[in-house]
């Protein structure tokens, strides 16, 4: 392979034993101790010249024995790092160090890390052990570890495909919406380039009827055998709910996403199977599809540039929407065209996340969401909404009431938790079921959160570790919760369509001292929406299937400005602040009127060509 030959020619011949690919990363194995200790300058030059990622690893016969390596690591790394586990992947010359404080395993300027490497002749990989245990993270790490041989092979095959000399009959760049055009839900976009095909997102529309629930894949352009990669923006089902189904149908290529996204996605996928089964609906995928997706996931960090297909280079940047959410930058050909996919994004700070990245040096085509892009979609300032939330909660505490906050498990719940801690809230806050699991995943990735939160985590003031939070893990815990007023309860589901929130509602509904607070969007037809409209007699379906009617006397409030989406002004500011002005904006992911409205406004304000395609309409970019 040409690229491997070029690397070889730039390195000292006698030091190199073999060169392999792991995805787009070039792995050089060395049999030379001196070279392994001192290669950094040489490699920096080669990387600069080839613009490829290169890692040097020692051959196994150089490595210290495993037990001796363990001891050495415990000697070198300060005990405050709290190492929980050390294990090995000799197939890749890696030692994995799982610690509560990964920063201390790295050390100042990487010093500790470097010592471990040069004294043990293993390449360290460091994992954070989250302060709130997460079965999902444990499960995923275990799958990736036990499948190390499969992974090595798989990544090697991807690498060969990425660096292959591929010839096709295409000479154009085209994007086709297979969902989420003039609608919200089932996001899915096919990008064709002269040499490659990649899919961006593959979601479901939970509220959609049969024909509108899933992406439109029975089109001539779409053949999963021809896909080089699936690239996922973030962990919401309308962006990745169909991914395990694709794997069950036979797609076997890579899935690019951030690490928090694969963790949160796995939580959501497994819950989705569970909910469908409980409602006696045949799930569209099984745990097998989830495992296949995990096995083929290729995590990238924000800002990490990676070749993903013969003429496509991918970079993720912070989207500010949920933990690990990404704007997707695709560089096509050598300077031929650049696409930024921004769906979904928040161009505004929240307590948890910094606002979306705008410093793209090249963007010719921007693909932009418009969930709140309509003329009337101006939200109140964030601070106002937070104050209002705290006022309602405090008022309820003063009258010895219970506050029920139905919430989606990912992001909004953690957002509310952070607001409570920042306002010095002192009463117990009960966190039910899946929200606790999602919060565990949050605590594993402080580096994906706002600078403000990072500062707190690193000075031992992790908001999620606050003592006000109490986990509710079982139905008997749930009964105890209701005896402890005043208190706050955060529970799924966010629109009162099921989940433990229903039993809390039932217990709290008839006492006017209690309060029900909606903090997220309530879809038409859901129980949440009916209560917002003023229904007082509410039919509730209990776990066993029995329906009872409850008399709603509790206070009901809606807090409007906490959305993880940009409002209209934030969308416009985002376009305005982009470091490079796009030639074309493709407006997607919004109701018909909002899409048209935002497209028209962007055209008028910025003199940029805008398009509002329907599903299946291809847009040629080059
Ligand atoms: Zn989203």
C-alpha cells in the first residue's frame, strides 16, 4: 500500500518491524528500544509531512511482563489517581489503565504517561472510572476488550479501504435527504462524492406513522453495501434510532461518533427495545444489532481529524446540544468541497455545555436544522427561565409540597440537576431509573462539558456528586420517596407517556401543595400536552394495563426557555459567526413553515443561496 511505503521510507529502516493500519491511523511497530524511547521528534516531522496520524508501538518481546508492568505503573503513578484496574491488549501492545483521576496518570505535560511508556514498553491507554458507576460504560468497555482480535482486523480492513485507489464513474458531490427534510425526526442524509458514499445520521421518528417513522432507504441511491461509513451527530433517537437495524440488515462498516455518544446511544437503544416489548410492539432491532454497532464503533474526539473514506476527511466539533453532540465537518477531496452538518445545535451557553463551535476555516455548504427557526420562535433568555424554575420549586418547598419534573433521560435532567446545585438547593432531589444511568455516563466525560463544569469537577465540586441527589432504583424505593416531602423528583418519561413519572403523578396529583413542572417540549396527543391544555380529569394507564382516572389538583407550570436547540436568533447568530461564509445553506429538520421561514431569512440577511429540499431531492454541490 502506497501510504505505508511512504511512511516506511521516512523512518529509520532498522528500527521498524512492521506497519499496520487501524482505521485511518498508521501503526508502526518497532523492535528497537532506543527508537521507542526517543522517536517523538522524528514522528512529529513525518506526521507534519503526511498529515496522517501515526502511533509507534513496541513489539511484544520488548515489553515488560504484565505483573511487573502493573507494579511499575503503581510505583510511577501517584496513589491519588485511584487506579481501579490495569489490563492488557498484547495484540496491540496496549496497557489500559482505568483510574478515577486520569489527569494524574497523564501528569504535568504528559510526564507520568511518558514514564510509564518508556519504562514498561507498553503503550498506555487511559480510561476514566466515573464517580457514578455506569453499567453501560462497563458493558461497552468489556465488549471492546473481549473483541480485541475482531476489532484489530476490522480496523485494518477499514484502513485498507480508506487508503485504496478507488475509481468510480461519479464526478459529482451530491447530498440526498432520506429523512428530516421539512419534518422533525428520522434524520438521515446520504453524501455521494467522486470516490465515496457516507451516511450522516440514521434516526427514527417516534411520533411518525408507519410510512413516516423510518428513513427512506428503499431508494436506488441507497445500498448499504456501498457505504464507507455512517457518521452520527448525537445521541437522540431521531438521529440514530435506526442504526442497530442497519447492522441487523447487513451493514458491516464503521460507525463514527464521539465516545459519550456511543455510550448514551447504547443506553437509549436498550431502553427502546424494552419500551417496545412492554407495549407489545415488535422492536425494529434487538440487542444483537446494538452489540454489532458497539463492536464497529470508531470514537473520535472533538477536533480530531480523521480520514473515513478515500476522499472524505471527518472532524467533529462541539454542537452544544447534548453531551458529546457534534457538528460534522466533511472535507471532500483535496480542497474540493467542505460541508458542515449542524443538526442539532445550541448556539448559546447552558450550565452543562459551551455553545456550538463556529471557527470552521472552510465551509462551502452548511446543512442547518430549523426546529425553532420560525418567525415566532424567540425564546426567553436562559437566566430568566432558570430563575422562574427556581421560584416555582422554592414556592413548593415552602408549602411542604413535592415537585414532579418529568424529563427525558439525557441532557435536560442533568441540566436541571446542575441548575439546582448552582442555586444551592438544599432539599432532597430524587432521581429515578434511567436518568441516574445517563447521569453516570455524564460523570465519565467532564472534558466534554463546559469549562465552568470542568473547573468544578477538577476541584472536587462535581455537581452530580452533590448529596442532595438520591437514587431511586426500585418500586419500593419509589414508595419511600413519596413520604419525604418537601422534595423534588426528576423522572422519565418527559411527556408523561409512561415510565415511573406516571406513578409519581398519580400519588401527587390531588394535593394542591404539589407542583408538576414541564421543562421540555410536549408533543400533541401526549398526556403532558393535555395537562398543559388544562385537563383536570386525566386518564392514567397503570403498569398492569389498567386505566384509572385521576383528579388533577396540583399546580401545573411550564418553563419554556431551557431548550437544547437554538432559537431563531441563535440559529441566525450561528450562521453570522461562522469563520467562513458558506456559499449555500440547506435548511432541514423543521416543520414545513419553519424551514421555509428560516431559509428565506438567511437568504435576505446574508445574501447566501438557501435550499429547503424535500425528502429524496438530491442537491448537487459540485
Ligand atoms: Zn437532538
